């Protein structure tokens, strides 16, 4: 006999959820299965794919079960009292709304971030409108559920049939009156309930195994469909296994808690009131899989572990799962111990794990957080270009194979008109990103924002030339702050990366590493004297090529007078290049020990020596070992042999790498000592260095006032 004692609010809310599920399913399948439509959507990447892969299967299945439950109860063929059935329907509606809301939220985040906006077009905007309609319907369904559940959701009793029993009863009851085939279906449904669901070896006694097998079968089916459709790439078996395992974990993440909340297969009471800790930890590990997969790009970027294949994805997923499971086990162990001493003993490893996780997370966030170089202080905007040049007149003594000509990568920063606008040039494009090997202990170089503009026009006029050489092992891009500031004041800055001495240079698109001859492991005076002529030759060759440069810079280079500038060993090479070049107007050495013939012959051109407090190059020196005594001797010899003026300054709070872009990188304060960074704020240190270098260059190239102590930069102390 038919019956329908359900409250109208419950019935209305349930049908509203069914309508919502139908609209959502149509929307989800359209945006995932129709390639022509998906190509114009904002939802083409993870985490959307991970979320929708589960919900587009679970939502229609649960909606169909909800319809069957409503119809079966109304026809009087499904067991359960009206209040009990009302409670089950409300729970099912909430799960449906939750699944749809999770996907819709991810969709709106993608829209808010304007992902793939260049592909949207009219189709993409229509999809966003459809998403708005689905969102409105979901909100309506949520409101209807809230209205229907105002009096509270009826609690289950031991006699309340679960969803498996009720659905099979409904199938049997509705099919029994459909003739002979219907009676066969009814008998099969009753057998399924009695044997497959409730039997000794039935699903109710092995719920977890049943859930794993069911989710695995669904995931394998979806993988097979993808293989028959778009294909699985160059390694189909690895992709199939990976997708099936990950898909199973993603489905289990939703199926297990949803099944427990709905009571799909209610467990047989065993007198236990608690779940084993391993079961809870196991579920936590399973739940971490879709999170790790969906956010793999972000997690990989944070920990400097790009996920480029199935092997890396598997390792990342396993590490995250093990970490989550360990935290879950330790947390439960602490909560279940009543004795204070036991709590402390268990809380200690938990605290260590959480502290390490928190530290790695913090470093990971800082690793990828955008960070800008200090802004240039001059009136010009800055452009940047690069050249790969070959010095056919010199054989490279540092190359691994003898007889090769010397090849150099030269970056040029130049003045651009004041009103120039455009995208910033990447700090270290392509292979150049490998110049910094600090991992999580510094920011990613692609997170650094420069002030150089891509393809900027050159400002009108001719500009004096400054040739910049980095320190041993470093590359020209790591002096962008100083180079940009000089360029903003109207100078062309040519940064030379010494091939085979720099840890990394890039020539013709290929990375080139240091050699033992170019970057000796045990640096010594003879090695320095041997390398200085090579580096000085690099600087002079660059100056000569810049004088006749072609392209956009042609006619803008004034190379009649050149300033050579360098840091560390690059400073020594700059002094030697100035000694060898009759066009040299001056040389600046930033914390570099002098080497080569210039130490004995000196300079006739002006020079600047910038150093750190107490160093033996420019500061007050109290040598403590033979190396410091050798530096003091070389500095004194250079200064006494020089006939040109010498400007010596030490900058308070600096160490050796405060003269480089290290000062602009994010490096944890605890590691500043290891990175040879002083207590001065990194940006402030670079500002002081740039100000005094610019003042020196202005003085020797444009007859500006000589560098002098300034109240704006009290950190700079002049040495007599």
C-alpha cells in the first residue's frame, strides 16, 4: 500500500537536491568530457581535476539512490518509519550539497584567479554563467535542507535499516509487480541483501575491503575510459597504474566518511567504542593523497621538488602520506594517555615532527613568495639584453678541451626612457635559475622581481660604459641590483660571466659548469695570479665589443672612457683590466683581494676600494693569520704604487656577500653567518654600496664630486 508520511519540507528539500545533482552532473561532464568546451574553460588543471574526478561520479550515484529511496518509501516497499527515513534523506541531501559545494568552490577560485583567461572567449563566459546558476541552485538546496531540518535530524536506532537494506528492499518491492522479469529482479535483490550484504562473508562484515574494491573498480573504469579517449601518454602502463591508485585514494577519501555519515553499510555492533588508532591513521594517509596530488605543483615548488613525472609524484605522495600518518598516530597516542609522564614522552616526538613540518612549510612559503629587488634610484627606466660572444683572438686556457676560443656570456643593462612600461625581465631565465643552489634555504630565483623591462627601447643619447665582473663562482645576473641602479643613472653596464670559473654560465642556451682550472678548489696566490690575466682579458674584450655593438644599442655606447667594476676576485680582475686598458677612467674593487702585476705597478687612474669592517683591503686591518697578512700586504703595495687617487671605505654591518644580490634574497637570519651576510639589512647594504659606486662612477666619468661621507649613509666610513 502506498504511503507518504514524510513532511513536505523534507520531500521538497530532497527533490531540490536531486535537481541540483542533475544540473551539476550535466555541468561537470560538459566541462570535463567535451574537449571543445573544456578548451575554453578556466578548469583545466589541478586541484579542480582531482575534486571533479570524484564528485562527477559520486553525485549522480547518490542522487539516483536518493530518488530510489524516496520512491520506494512512498510506494511502501522500503522499510523504515517516516521519521527515520526523513533523517536519512536529510543526511543524503547534505552530502550531495557538500560534494557540489566543494567542486563549485574550487571552480570559483579558478575564475577569481583568472586561470587560462586568454582561452575563455564567449564559451568560457557562458560556462561561468552556468556555474553561477549551479551555485544558485546549490544554495537553494542548502536553504531547503536547513528549513527541513529545523526540528533536528532524527537519530538512528538499532532497528533503523541502513541504505543498503533500504535500496535493495525498494528495488525488490518496485520490481515485484513488473511481471516475470520483475519477480526475477526482486529475487536477486533479496538474495543480494541476505547473502552479499548481510551474510557471513558479506559486505557489512568487510566494509573497508568492500570500499577499497568498489573505489578501485570505479577508478580503473575511469582510467580505461581515458585510455580509450585521449590516451595515457608515452608510458601508458605507468600512467594507468598511477591514475588507478590515485583515483582509488581520492574516492576513498570521500566514500569512507560519507558512507559512515549516511550509514550505507551499518556495522554490526561488537562492543567496541573506539576505532583502532591504525585505522584512523590509515584514513588520514589516504585522505592526504588527493591533497598531495591536487596541490602537487604548489608543494613541489615550495620544497624545490618539481613534479615532472609519475615517479616524482609517487615519491611526493608517499612522503606526505607517511608524515600525515605519523602525526595522526602521535596525536592519538598523546590524547589517549592519562599519565602526565607518558603524555610528555609522546608529546616530545609529536612536537618535533610538527616543528619540522612547520619549519619546512614556512621555508617553503618564503621560498616561493614573490620578492622584489631594491628599486633603482636614478631618473631612467632600465632595459636588459644579453649576448653570447666568442673571442677568436684568444684560446681558452680554462676549457676542458684545449684549443677552443674563449666564449663569454655578457648581460647588458641600459637606460630606457623614463616613461617606458612593460613586463619585468625574469631575474634568472631558463638554465640561469641554477646559479643559486640553496634549495629551501633561499627564495626561488623565479620569485625575484627585477626592475628591468623586457625589450625596452634605449634612451636617446650616448652613455658611458661600465664593465662588471662577478666574484669567483658567481654570475653576472647575481649583481642585478647594482647594475640596474647604475643603468638608471645613465650608464651602460656590461656584466661578464667568466666561463669555467663561474659555477654556472649559459652559452647558446646550454649550461656550462666550472672546471678545476677555472675555479680551483684550494685557491692560492699562484692560482690568483694565473687567473687574473684571463678575467682581465674578458673585461677588456667585452669593452671592445661594446664599443662596436650592433642592434638596438648601436650608437648609444660611449666607450672612450671605461670604468671596470668587480666583486671579490672580479674586483682584482677589474683593477688589472684598468691597468691594461689605456681607456680606463677608473676601477672599483668590492671586497676583493688584489692579484696580478697591478699589485706591484699600481694604477694611474682613480680607484675605489669598498670593504667590510676590519678587513685588510679597505678597512682597519688587524691580521690574524697568513692569509690576512697577505691581503694587507697586497693592498698596501697596490696603493703605494698607484699615482691616481684611492677612495677607501668600509661599510658597517656588511660581510663578503652583502655586495651581491644575496642581500636581496630571502635567506633565514640564522644562516646569514654561513652565507657571509652581515647584520645590516640586506636591501640597506645594497643601497649603500650602490650609492658609493655610483658616486665614484659619476666622479670619474662625468666630473661629479668625489665620493665622500654622507649623513644619508652613516654606515660608510672613510679610511685614511
